[in-house]
């Protein structure tokens, strides 16, 4: 590899000590390895095979493993691999190769070019990306392109470096210097891989810090709209604080119960003597006389119709769509702070206060807010931190007795928030092109209800922010949708979700960076595997041919779904064989979590780490060791 140093310094300079490898009768002594050194690749290979083909084999014999058992198996495997890697770090030879690899790669032109290119990309993105014209849209667009660019650039750097390390040492004959040292080839490969991972940790930390800093810079900017301080500005800043710079869990509504409606539909067909006629039509046109199959197809069609009816509502109808959400557990995110009194309106029993914009962004219009211990109803807010607070007559009289004055500092308390994300689709022409609706959120225990009148663009994803007071103590809330439009409106069950805050953006961002590191760790192993038996250009070509399969795992899984046909079964088994070595790297892209403000848990990160690193990366390294250990290094490579 041209970017690598022309000469490999003596490994003594980086910590490798010892005498030359003993030979007997022309046979290398390191071929007779301890049992654990041979057993680890074998065990990892068996685990990977079971991981890939276990589901197919068990389903064929009718055995189903519980998710709890699978979770424990993944945990044990992850701990085992972590323990083995920790034990390997205690080996002086591996540490020496690790340190040398890190320093060797750090001074290559590839890393310098990456740093320069990434700096240019991150500097230009905030200036070019405007999104949908709002501050939230600009930040989301920046996060999408910055994380994608970092993943792509780091992936290219990793492939080029890893593919060139082993093949470059063989091409320049520097590997012969290592052959005279007490350095086993598995130690050489493992040290190289750890050095690449360490390099990626450093590069990813620099890139992640730059992305985080620029995102925070954009967070403090004024709104991109021309009407500063207007309602759009207020809603935009609330979206920034409550939908992006946050970590939220997402819950779907309880499943629709269509059994009774389906039974009523079947009974109605039987009463009208239409059931048998429809069934005969299905038998003649679709099942070639198979009554059982035709009846199942008819029931599936009726189930689909009933489900669609349950998810749509006629125009200007008093009938509401209703959903129930359970296990809503917003953590204690009550916000407390101070605000200065800006204006008093005794006639409207209203105070206008000014607080920190980051605090007042969590004030919900029409929601509860406490001012000096008195409950008030929040009114309008704006980008500069001003908000209105309306009081009942009794609370206003209590407030007057305290002799409030201008510029007085008052304590404010804001309850936790929850958000509803939905997409409404119109079944006809709308009068003004907008979906007009009324949403009612109800606490099933206390009866507290919060109403929100909406006017949304059809088929667009919208978000409603409401106080968490609508959630009962047992984590349940009921949501009703009333259609006020001139056309029928459909809201699919899959297009509805309730979100609530569970953590901070900073820790979520750290976990997102670790998620990208998992993909880079696998690419490092893949490049070393390719470079262990072919030259640098061919190794790079091999890696780039494999990469499309690592990002198309979801498509391949659906396209090769196993069924009764022999062809599909063979293609499914072939796909399962590919999953032995190739993880789905789309799972390691953190874009959705950062852009949508979705919580990435440590448990979810650990599961992906087990599948990507503990199984696939270790198996690829084991195959690389098996090839490299038996390779004749003096042979010309292609």
C-alpha cells in the first residue's frame, strides 16, 4: 500500500521482545498452539453457525426459543468475547502490534485526507442545508448528512487501511521480520484489528465532537422564518427542544379489536344468504375449488375491510376514532426555574413573564403551569422566552395579596410533556386543503382532559405536544380524534405513536457514536480478512463487493422468505448463510434516533454489539487467521 511507511521499524521499538521462533525439522513451533488458541476460533464458528441457521432448523422441527432465553444467550456470548479480548490485551505482543498499528495508520495520508475532507463537509453543511425553512428542519438535515458523511468517510478509511495492512506487509516483505520474532500470526492479526479499532475510536471522537458542537451552535440560532417572534417561531423552537435535543421512547396504541366486528360482518352475510355465494366465487376464481382455502381468503378480506373501517371516520362526524395507550412511563422531568414579571393584565387575570428560552419552550399552550405555587393555564409563548399565564379568580385574588411588582422574579414549575405523532390521510377533496380536527387526550382515572384543535397538511407527519397530566398513575391514556373536515379521514394504526422523554440528548448522542463504531469494527475485520490472502487492490474490490449485502439485509430477508417451494427455501438458506459473516449494517446507522429524538438504550446497543462484533467480526478474524496461518508468505500474491 503506497500510503504505508516504506519500512517496518524493528518491533523491539514498540515493545516486542524475545528470541527467534524455534524451528524443528523445518516446522514452525507456533503451529503447535495451546488448545485454547485453537478452540476459540472453533467455538466462535460454531456459535455463528448456530446464530445464523438455528432459527431455520428449530422452526423446521417445531421448537421455539423464548426471547428471554435468547437474550441470556446473547449476554453470555457478549461477556465471553469481552473477557477473551480483555485477556488478549494482557499479552505484550498484542499490545505492541496494537500500538504500532495505531501510530502507523495515524501518520498515513489517508487519515489526513479524511480529516481535511470531514472538516470541509462539516463546515459547509450548516451553510448549505436549510431543510424545510425552519430551525428544526435545518438541524435535522444537518444531523442526517453529517452522520451519514462521517459513517461513509470513516468506512472508506477503514477499508483502505485494513485491506492494506497485511497485504502491504507481505508485498514489501516486512512480514518476514515478524516471522523471526516470537509473534504468532493470530497475535499479529488481533493486534492489527485492535489498533484499527483504537484509531476509529479517536477519529470518531473528533468527528462526533465536531457534529455535536455544530448542532449546539445551530440550536442557539434565530428562526429561519422572516416573522421572528410569531407563532411559527414559537412552535419551531418547541420542536427543537422537545423533538430533537431529547431522548424519547415510542409506544404504539393497543391493537385494534376487530373480532366482534368481523363476526358481525360474517353473520350479516349469512343472514342475507350471501356468504355461500361469495365463497363459491372465491372457489371458482382463486382457489380452484378448495373450500378451506377460499374461506380463509374470504375471512382475510373481511378482516382487512373491517380494519380499514376502524381506522377511518366520515366527514364532519360526531363519531370519533379512539386509541388507548398503555405502559406510558414518563420519567420525572418536571422543570423548575425562574422568570421575571414583564406585564400584568388584571382584567384578563393574566401575567406575562419572561424566562430562559430553553425552559419556556416546554410550556404547552393551554396546559398547566405553576407560578409561585399557584396553578395557571399557559397562553401564548414566543422564541425570546415570553409566555402568558391565566389564573382562576380565587388564585388571582391570592396573587394580588402578594403585591406583585414589575421585574419581580417568580418561581415557575412545568410538568412533564408527552407527544403524539400521527399522519392523517384524506379520502376526498378538502375544502381548504387542510385536515381540520379536534384531539382529546383523557386521563382514564382522574378524568382530566386536554383538547387540541388542529389544521394540518394531509399525509404529512405531525406532532401534538400535551402535558403528561393526561397519563394515569398506571401509565394509561385515551386519545380521541374528531374529524372536522369536509372529507373522510384515515389514520392507520401504524402511523400513530406516543412519545415521552426518557433521557438526555447528550448520552443518546454518545450511544449513537458507539453504534457507528460497531460497524467500523466489523469493516476492520473484513478488510484484514481480505488482505490476508489477496493483494491490496483485490482486497478493496472484495470489500466493496460485499458491502452492498451488509446494507440490504432487510430487503434480502423479505425477498427470500422461506416457504414450501424448494427454490425459495434454497434462497432463504443461502441468505441465512450470508448472515454468518455479514451483519445488517443498517442497524448501526443512528440517523433515525438522532433526527427523531428516539431513545437508544444501552441494552439495544449491547444486542447489536453482540451480533456485529462478538459473532461476525470475531468469526471473520478467525477465518482470516485460519487462512493466514497456513499461507506461504513467499508465494506471489494476486
